[in-house]
């Protein structure tokens, strides 16, 4: 091959290499853009899914907290009722003890002995007012 011919051959090979490099660069750039678009779409989808997951967990926790609050309120109501019944029973027992008091008096004097006996029975009426619920209960 003559030197001029070889030079033209080398220039054509270099031109083909440059064209191929430009085409490959353009294809790679286009591929990168498509991958970036897909990645952005995936990122947005995952972000929406993450927000839905957080909302779901929040709802589940709030539901559990509400249930526990209702259980505590119910337990407090029943405890208050039991305490009120105990208080009433104690009050009734005290009233009964007060109503049935026996009195014995012995008086010894120089003149003689006097014995007096007495018994006091009284009855009372009580008006019972029962309330339910826990006062000033707050919800979170």
C-alpha cells in the first residue's frame, strides 16, 4: 500500500472509530437517561409505599391505644363501683353498730344499789346516689 493510500485508510478508520464512539456515547447517554427515569419512578413509588406503611402503622398504634384506654376506663369504672359498694357496706355496718348500743349503769351508794338497764335501737334511711364513669377522663 502506498503511503497516501495508507494515510487515507488510517483516516477512514479513525473516522469510523469516532463515529462509533459518538454513536456509543449517544446510546449510553440515552440508556442512562432511561435508567434514571425508571429509578426516579421506582423511588417515587417506594416513597408513596413508605408513606402508606407509616399511615397504616400509625392507625394500628392509635387503634391499640384507644382499645387500651377503653379497657382502663372500664376497669376504673368497675373498681369505683366495687369501692362504692365496700364503702356503703362499711357505712351500713357502722350505722348498725351505732343503732344497737346497750347501756348498763350500776350505781353503788351508801343508801343502796341501783341498777338501770337500757337499750337503744334506731333506724335511719339513706339515699344512695351512684355514678358511673371516671370523672375528667381525657383521650389522647
